[in-house]
C-alpha cells in the first residue's frame, strides 16, 4: 500500500488540474510538501499553519524548490477574510 501522503497528493493534484484555480490556500500546510509540489507546477497562493516549526519547514521547502509562489502565514490575512 502507498503511504498516505502520496495518496493525498495524487487526489489533490488531480482535483487542482480539473478546477484550474488562480490561487490556492492550504489550511494546515504542515512542512510544506504540497505547497512545494504545487509551486513547482506553477500554482501560487497561501499556506496557513499555526505551528512555527511547521511554517519554518514549509519556508525551507519552498526556498529549495518553490520559489516565492506561496506565502506561509500563521494568521489569516485581513484582506482575505
């Protein structure tokens, strides 16, 4: 059986390619694995996580392979409420 995160990634990528969003929000982005994958495919948006450790890992992953396509935040931006 495939690891759970690979199954999740497959489902998310399939759905994103069907919907073709202009911007993506990942609530509970954790270490940023999905953000990096989405950024590498040309998507952009916001990753949200309350954990400072998770946010730092997400930012590191994006620096290593996602550039500046996603912002990683701990508070929902007032302009997007």
